[in-house]
């Protein structure tokens, strides 16, 4: 993507050469001395992985310092927590100043259920999203019980904060996996619901980058996602004193199986066809769909494969449909 084709970008001068770095929707732009960064800064005052900017689903961009030695500065002030950027902001890393430019003002998507009374029944349409770390068993053995426990505690705490902000109905942390559930009382979903899910997944990438910086795992953290929509039995399930809100049914089971299927399918995310069939505000059927063989099921499930790098263009296509 060229800067002229993107409404959000950074103006930067490196090695005497001025350039504009585009930031795609749901994109993550990293800064630092390491070659893996989007913007490589050859500056002794910059850390190897210094800072990141993440653009969320609505288009807003969040600047986050990665615990750098000399800090990240925004308009002359140190960045001490994730901070939303506005057009014209100046970001300083070491001796370099980058100008943030956004030509289109981000617009929040409307909530079709806003203002309606919601009645929860035993059977409801739910969105089920499963996120699971790849190769966790070996990672745990390499890091040791104490180190992996500390890292997962930080990851789950940040993930819980993100999911709460996304209006999640129920969150389950299951070892290295997370199950997030949204309830749809109208028995249909809108584009806003799909965008919310993908925004959470994008946030998870940022959470992992921060965890890598803080805990230094022996290899980069990778994860897969399964996303399904379907009817499920919901309620306060459990024994007295230990009950918890959860959902049970094939919709949830298939979401778990889809996450497992991402490994064989060679993708990061598998979105069940039922997600698109449940959309009430648009007809949208992305191609190509694939058949995914799920363990325990006689027939394959049709799903759309997606990589993290493709989530931005996917959302652009969905919103313009």
C-alpha cells in the first residue's frame, strides 16, 4: 500500500531521505533499530524494539512505548501509557521526529442494537472466538513454570481489558487459550460485530508484542483464531457458589475446531461461513471459501481463511459492500 492510497500515514526523514509510511486499518507499525520493524531507525538512542502504532478497526491509531530505554515522546511529552493520536501529532524516537497524518476523521460504526431492550433467553445467537498460542507446550518447557506463568498472567490481564472494552458477554481463559463470547439478542449480527471481533484479534497482536518485549520468550509468540456464529445455550451454568456465565453448543465447539484447523489450512484466522450468513445489514460472501475438516465432525465446515496482514483490506471490503 502506498501512502497516497492511504488516509493515515507517517512523514519521516531517515538517512536524509523523506518518506511517507502508510498505516493500514488494523495494521501495526513498529519502530526501532531491529530490522524486523516497519520503520528501522539507525539511532543509538533508539531501542531495538522501541515503540509501535496500532490502527484499530474504526481507524484510530494508538501509540505505545515498548519499554524503551530512552522513552518515546509525543508533542514534547513522554508517552507513559497507550495514547490515541490525532493528525499533526509529532512522535520523537531518539533524534528522529515523525509526523502523524490522518486525512479522514475516524468514524465509529453505529450499533444497531443501541437503545433496544435486550431479553436474554436460554437459546441465543452468539459469536464465539477462540484464540490459542501456537506451540505452547514446548514454549512452556523452554521458559519454565514461573516465567511462563508470569507472561501468561500479563497477556490475560491485557486481553481481559481489551475484551471488556469490546463489550464481550463472557470470557474464559483456558490455559493458553481464550474463549470470548458475544450475545446477539436480535438473532442476527451486523458489520459492526465482525469489525469488533477483528479489532480484538488485532489488539491481541499488540499484546503479544508487548509480552515479547517484557518477558523475552525464546521465540516470537504466534497464535491462531477460530470465529463462528450460531445458536447456543447460554446462562449461569455451574454448581451453587461456583456458577458462571457461559455458552454451550455446536457454535462454540466449531470455533475451537476452527482454531485448530488454522494450522493445517496455513492461515491465522478461520471465519465460519455462518458469520456471513448471519449478517443482517449487508450481503457479503468473501472468496475463496475453503472446506475445513474438523475433528469429530463427519462433514467439513466451510470457512474463509484470513491472515493477520489481510484483516485491514478485508474490513475495507466489508464496510464498502
